C-alpha cells in the first residue's frame, strides 16, 4: 500500500485508525475556535443536545472578532451571552479588540505541528501553515466538540502543490495564492487537502505560508497544509511550551494530482469582482479606478503585510486624492508592533482610518463599509458581491503592496512601477 500524505498521517494519529483517503474517522480535537459569528448558534445546539458541561475547556477558545465594536443592541447581547458561557465553563475568551480569532490561535501557540485544530469559521484552514490539520466546521460540530472533544471527518485526498524557485521583487505570497486559485478554480480542490511541498517552501516566511493556507478554502479545500521546518519551529519559540511532533509525507504517498508553481516566474496578480478565482495578471487590470483601499483581515493584516504596504506608500509619496485608506490590524500584538516601530503613525500621517483589531470591514458586519459604486482593492480573501456590506460595491483582491500601489495612484497599479 502506498505511503501516507501529511493529512492521512495526522488523522490516523488523532483517530487511532489505519486511516487513508476516503475513510471516515472520529478524531480527538486539540483545539477548537468559536467566534461571535458562530458561537451563539453553537450554544443553541449545545442546549438542544442536552449539554450541561464542556468536556475539556482547555481545548476551547472563543474570540469576539466579527462585531468589533458591536454595531447594535443585538450584537451587544450576543457578546454578553458568549462572555457568560465562557465565564461559567472557564473557556478562554479573547475580548473584542484583541484581534481575529485565527490570528490569535496562531499567535498563542495553539496550532502545533501534527495537531488537529478546528474552527467554526471557514478560514480556520489558516493554521495549516504550522503543519497541523486545520479545517473549518459548522456551529453544530462546534457544539459536539464542546460536549465530547471529538469530531468525525472524512479523510481527504490530497493535491500536492510543488513550489520551486523564489519570488522576485514586487511579487508576494498573495500573488502565489491568487495564481493557484486561478489555476484550480473555486471548487478545484473540493474536499481535498492542498499539501504544499518543494524547495520553494523554504523561501517563504511563516507569515507568507499563513496566506497560502488561508486562501486554500477559496479553492474548496478542506485544509491547506505545509511541512514543518526551521521556520516553523522558530515562529513557535516563545509562543508555546508544549511538545509537538511534526509530520512529513511519505515519499510514496498518493496524491490525486500534482501542480507546480515556479515562484520566480510569477508576476503580480489580482482577483476581479465578484469571484475569488477570476484571477488575471495585475497588468491586465491596470488603470482601473479605485476609491477605497483596505489593508487588514486574517489574510493580509499582519506586521509583514503592513511593512510591505508602507514601503510602497512611501515610495509613491502617499495616498492619492479621493482614495480612502482603511487599516485594520489582525491582532493587538500586530497593532502594538506597528506602534512600536512607527508603522502605525506613518500610515496615519498618510490619512489612514485605523480600525480596532478584528475582522473589520472584511465581512461587512462592522468597520468601514464602502459606498454605492465604490471600487475597493483589498488584502482580504473574498470579493463576493455584498461581502463588505454593500452589494453595490466592487471588490478586487491583491497583495498588500499592490493595494498600496493603487492607493498612491488612485488606479490599479503594478507595485513594481511605484517602487522603482
């Protein structure tokens, strides 16, 4: 029998079964995240299931991130209900303003190599960058995890994504992810794992890998998983005291297909409204007017992202008239680092509107909402119609540098032209 992929190995370990793609397994969960967008319904299911206690509060994390700050009496009440439950059962709670749950799971060392981490939000796939099987679940599944600490899964087939070469200047991790989305399509990896491999992996910082894992779900993937290496271990130093056991694929593992991306051949990419996989070379959209630039989210709201954007803004002399620049750090840790190194002050001097750490405008539940007819270029992961709270706006997706380049010119612009 062929060897195993990373996903097969982790789910075999967590289920205690001889697990291969296609098998149904019941697994012990190492950590489960719920947000203010999913916990309220999970609590309803928990009650309907006869829940009176949680099995292991130490493996649960709640984050108030989708409504920051709360936008109505109803959302204030939702936060109260979540706080009361977390207090009653000693569940870790990240308060409004601490940041996006996905970023906090990574920052606090809860996503570890070889582990199984789930989240009641589709972008829980982000944690796969740390060599764990990470996937999004529904609110009913979260309730079940609260009750029994386990979840059932079908072991996915895996697509091997081989990265070769190294990114040239002006091209970034978001460009890799968008290029891959264009290659595979929105459902090209449906219920499969994207397993990243190849010599190009070693050239990517952990923050870059988070971008690729995050976007995996936009191709339909169940998870987007990386091998562990020195970069993984370095990132986790000081973030966890727990032992962990990385998992590597067997040389003879079976994959449903293999795709290869030559990093050194990539150019800046952009996703056009209103589909994530409607990807073209950015030069093909150059000159498109932009009225709002959004820097943030669990895809593009980390310190590295803001540094890349600021470098372009400084090279381009600031924000063009008529462009609104909105900045939302992914976490308080990110915001504090931006404050300490002067990045935040520099963005404010360029006229940025700074929003509390959290999901912000991304899903349209809080933050700055674009007006009718406004074209937005964003570092986010989705550009569906109505995604940012207004179906009459148009959303383009690009790298932080490309977003900043558009801010300097007022039109979609190749960041390499600004930084020359």
